[in-house]
């Protein structure tokens, strides 16, 4: 009995030792698995790296946008398409593209202003023609309503005599005042003659004198 008890006690001690060893072994981490997971885990990008990468991408987009803008300008502006013999077959620089674009925009502004002035002149001409049309229509209508009117009007010959009398009077003063020694003197004399002999009151007196002369010839 004593031997049996001793063997049983030893078996119990061995069993507890095995249990403890098993428990301890199960609690020990698997270093091989951790090493494997450590090597397989992807690299986590830091905030500084992400910021640097975002800045690089934004800068590249900005450069691409600027390049596209210059390419579009070079395709749109006609003067950029023309070959510049001073630079040969070299690509146009950004400064040249910008300068040619500015020159072309200024040219377009001048052309636009010129066209606006032409349109304004044409509108005035159209308005004048409309007024003349209305006046002629009124004259034709008045003549149709009263066909006997105008029989006592002066002839074209009388109108020419009035015009000739006015021109003869003006030419006399013109011939006496104008020097033809040189073109410079001629130009200076013409302006002085206009200021002296073509005043409204002077022309009025000339016309009145010619009309009195023609009237005395008619009656």
C-alpha cells in the first residue's frame, strides 16, 4: 500500500506538471507567426508622405493646365501659326505666345471699333435716305394733287445764272488773295481767304447782290 500511494502521488505530480506545461506553452506567443504577419503587413503611408504626394499631383495638374492653355493660344491666334523666320523651326516660347496674343487682341479691338464706326455711318446714311424718300414722296403727292403748281418756277438757266454769279464773285476775291508760288503758300492763303471772304454775312451779301442782278434781268 505504501508503494502504491507513492506511485500515485508521483503520477499526480507528473500530470499536474504536464498540465501546467501545456497551459504555459499555450500562453507563449507564436513568434514565427508574428514574424510572418509583420513582413506581410502593407506599408502604412505617413501623413507627411500623403501631403507631399498630394502636393506633387496638384503641381503636376497645374503645369498641365498651363501647358494646355499655351497650346490652345498657339492654335487659336493666327500669328502664332505663321512661321517666324527669326527663330526658325524652334518652338515658340511662352513669352512670344503671350506677346503675339496681346498684339492680336489689340488688333481685334481696333477692327471692332472700326466696324462699329462703319455701322454708325451706315445707319446715318440709311436715316438720311429715309428722310429724303419721305420728302420726295411728299413732293410727288403735292404735284399730283395740284398739277398746275410750279408753272411759274424759274428755269434751270436762271438757277445756273445765280450759281455763276455767286461763283464769279467768290473767284474774284479768291484770285486776288491766293498766291501760287508754292504749295505751302497756297495752303496758307486758302485758309486765310476762307476766314476772310466766306463768313456767313459776306456770303449772304454776295447772294443778295446776285439775286437782285438776276431779278433785274428777268423783269
